[in-house]
């Protein structure tokens, strides 16, 4: 997933969360010459900050100087940053000159620089290397930030100036990017409440503050439920099937958690757990799965169910203030799909084929269990173990043997960086002179083909208790021609770290994820915008995952693969037939692999299709929350007892935690997969991994940021509108191909009709 800088989220998307009354701006009686003279003399007093965050870092690219930052710096810096931004906004309001693009829209864009600097560092650390004190600061500062931005965005006098500029747009000469910034600022302000009554705006402020508090609490509890509740077992025999290094790591974790002499397996963020397939002891598999599946639902120490209900209610109530039936209808205004019905229709057309695939694959697994002498039917904790056995038999695929070809450093430097050089002309230089927030973080300077510096890239690969689950990208510094800043970007993964002295091998899934997150990184690196709020990955939620997914294709591109996939002992390049088997096997087990994602996306949309009355009935009733979750998926005919969603509601950070922002948007991974698979076809048909193709993709997509319509952007790249068929074929969810007719997507609509299973 990506993380947009807090200032971008609040000064645009929330410049949208903006404002207030629908006043008109009174320009006054001064003549143009008098106005110009007044403007020239206007020199408002703006407070100056103190401390580390008061000015740009002196390190290269303004990279954060972690050696100089202490936890005691954050609260003062946040407070000063808010005070300064309020003064900057008041200066916009008080400007005696008539509102124009520069003194109102650009001035608003420039406001909050200090606040942006502290936020970009603080919220990255709370995600990657948090402490009890950082969590306490987060709990305190999040609602204060929400109230701060509401005080700006729900300011009627500010909106009056913005509206005056917007209403005069036909008479103005602007660049395409200027026009987009003006349109976004005005539209987002209206979306935030600019046209509501004063009483309604006060309700919006109260809801925003409560949501900030509750979603922050949810994120912390969900992380605690993952980090603080490992599976503890007494004997080595219970871990039969794990490697010696995995068992050593389990013993070390148990000792760290106060269970000396026992063994512990840490949970990862998804429902399924990576070690389940190799655990031979079925009772251990069940314990590990249930610990994951039941986390934060009251079974153990943490219960987020009432938090979820309260978040859903507040969102539904906020949507109702804007005359919208539900949160999804309210929040999707700036998406590529635009309407909930479009996203739901896109997903629901896959359900019949997916349900049939789930049942068919379950039957295959039951046959494998019986052949193995088992007297049970497949359960979720068995699924991947026996799916992998079938894969091994049908495709001669040994996951452990595959892993031996993927050394992490080689994956990054000889794989991802090699791909970036071939496709985009980029080169990378490791540097150790810049301070980092954790010893495991690697830093690289990124160079263009002509040798000029493009930016900085931070790589944080390993799982640790202080890091939330998943993988993501974000910016410490956003690219902007207005500020002259070049991008400083980070990729975060959660790869289990090998014991000291052992080679760091990674699964092929993590290889794919690394290529995926680097796709986000180049989207940010190639930003070419004047304004931060339109820069790089500042795009619609259902577009931003598209460039990252496309980059997964290069993980198995022959010339890239042969450069990095070498056996950690022999140096032998991974055999071509092994990759062919991996790709052939990729269409197997779609009942689970694809099913868990579709279920999570549908669950998200069901939560955010609730009316206020429907959500209110769940508050204070945890059992009703469980029943709603179950009903939301079983009504569609999916086999959720065998294939639970990738995230259950109780730990669904993407949609209920403040840093994520995927509410009514988790479908984006599926929507953008459609764009991704169609784009892969374009690359294959046009010569694959070439500099010309990379430059074309950079020019038409990666460098465009949020400056244009997304369907237009895709058409500029591919020469046509996107087609859903390549995605369905890649997932093995098509029949004879007859249903592929007329399958182009345009204007946010998808072809009608169901998709037949193969």
C-alpha cells in the first residue's frame, strides 16, 4: 500500500476537509492601482518556529537527521507548526488585495511547511519503529491535528476567497496543473463542508475529532493484538516442519516475551499466516490460525468490535450531513470508479466463478487429504499446506527450494535496481553517511541516466514488534518545483529476519511485494509537479496501486530474473522451468488467493454502505458486529468458513485505522489489477523491458501525478480504454473466452454480465 504525506492529505484532500460557509467575497471599493499598492505594502507577521523542525534539514535532499531528533521534539514542533499555519491562513484571509490564484490558492498550498516536516517523520516512525511514548504522543496529537485542520478548512472567510478565485476561473490564464489545483481545492472544500450550515459544520468538526481519536486507537490496538499475542508452544515437536533457523527464531522470540524454554511464532497482519503450510502438527496449525483469525474480536485480550461500530456510525452520520446515503457514496467522489455501484458491480460479477472455484479447489484438497491418510475435511489452517502439496505434485514446485534463489540484497540491488536501469536508466548508490531511524534501514542515492541526482530511497525490509504489519511506501520529502525539493522516499516491508550469520532468503511472495512497493517508489521519484499536493502518488485511491502492480511483472522477466535469482550456495541461476512452474501454478489456488482479497474488498464496501440507523444498531453490541460481518459475505455465496477474508473487520487496518485511508477503497487493489494486467499486455506487445517503453510509461503515467483524468491518463499510455479480460485470464476466471466480447471499460463503467469460471 502507499502513505501520502500528512500535509498533502490535509491541505488538499482535506483542503477539502475544508471549509465552511458559502459566503461570497466582497472585493471592496479600492481601484486596481490602490489594491496593487495595498498588496505591495502587505507584510503580515508570521511566527517563527524553533527547534529541529523549524527549517529544512541541512542533510542532502533535506533528508531527516534522525541523529538530531528526539521524542521530546514532536509535541513542541506540532504545536508551533499548527500556530504558524493558522497565522499563514489568517494572512491569506486578511490580504487587502482581491483574491487571485497566487495570493489565495498558491498561498494555501504553501502553508503548513513546518507542520508537514514534523508530520512526515513522526507518522512514519509510529508505523515503523514506534515506542510507548510515540504512541502516547499519537493519541494526544491526532485529535488536535484534526481540530486544527477543521479550523482552517471550515473557515467561511477562507472559503469566500477560494470561491472568488474559482468563480473567476474562465477569465484566468492558468497552466493545466494550476487549473487542477484550483479545481481540487474548491471541490475538496465543498466536499468537506463549505456549503453546509454553521450548525452542520460544527457537527462535522465534532465527528472528525472523534474519528481521529477512534481510528488512532483502533490502529494501536490492532498492532498490539498482532505484536503482543504470538503463538506460544511448549515443545520443539509441536513445530515439526519448520527449519532449524525458524525454530531458533521461535525460541528467541519466546525468551524475549518472557517464556524462556518455550517457542513463539509472531503473527503477521493477514488472516493466513506464512508458516501454516510447513507446520506438520495439525493442532499447532489450528492454534496459529485461530490466534490470527480471532485476534481483536474479544477472544483474547483485545476487542475492537465496538470501536468498529462507532467508526462506522460516525462515518455514516457524516455522510448524511452531506445528503449522501452512506460513507461510500460520500467518500468516492474523487475516485476513478466514482460510484459505489461501479466498484461493487465490478467485484460482484466475479463472485459466481470465484465461489465455484472455491468449492472445486476444496474438493481437490479433500482428495489430497484422504490420499495422505487424513480423516478430516479441509479447514482454513489446512488449506495452504495441501494446496502447496498439490502444487508440488502438479507443477513440481517446492516453495523452500524456490526460496533458496532469492537472497534479499540480490533481489533489491541485482533485481529491482537492474530493472530500473533497463527500463528507466536509473542507477543507485548505497550510502552510509545518513542517519536512519533503525539500524536495519538501507539508504541509496538515485541517479538519472545523465548522472544527475533524482532523489533518495530508504529501504526498511524487516519485521519487528515496533512496526505495524504489511508493506507500504511514503515520502519524507515530496517533490515540488515550487519548493525546489526532490523526493525522499521510503519502502517498508515486513520480512521475517534471518538469525544473525545466516543468509537472508525471502519467499517469492516477498519478492513480488518488493517489486510492487518499488513501483510506488518510482511513481514518487518521477513526480514532475509544481505543487506537492498533486505530486507523485497524490492520485485517486483506486489509481495509486496501479503503477505498483505493473512493476510486479518484472520480477519474473527473463533478463531481470537471470540477473538476481541465483542460488545462495551454488550461485546457479534459477532454472527457467522453475519460473515456468511458478507462473503456471499462479492460476492454481485462486479460490483462496483471489477469494480472500475479494472478500475483504466486499466487506469494506458493506461496512461503508451502512446507513446511520443500521450502524447505530451495531454500537454496544459486539455480537451484532460479528453477525454483520458474517452476513455481509455469506449472502454473496462465498465459502467464508473455508476462505476467510484477508483481513477480518477487527484487524482491518486499511479501512479502520487513521494512517491507511482505504475506507470504501480496498476494492482499489482489484480495480487497479485490471489496469495492471491490461498494461502488462501492452508491454509484452510492444517489446517488453526497453528504455523506450519505460520512458513512455514515465511520460504518460508515472510523471503525471494527480494532474489529469485517470481514464485519459491510461488512454495516453495504452492508446485505448482499459480491458478487464487480461485480469480475468490471469486469475484463471474465464471460460471459453466468449464472455470477453465488448469488455472495454470506459467512463467508470464495467461490462455487464457474469464471468464464467474455467
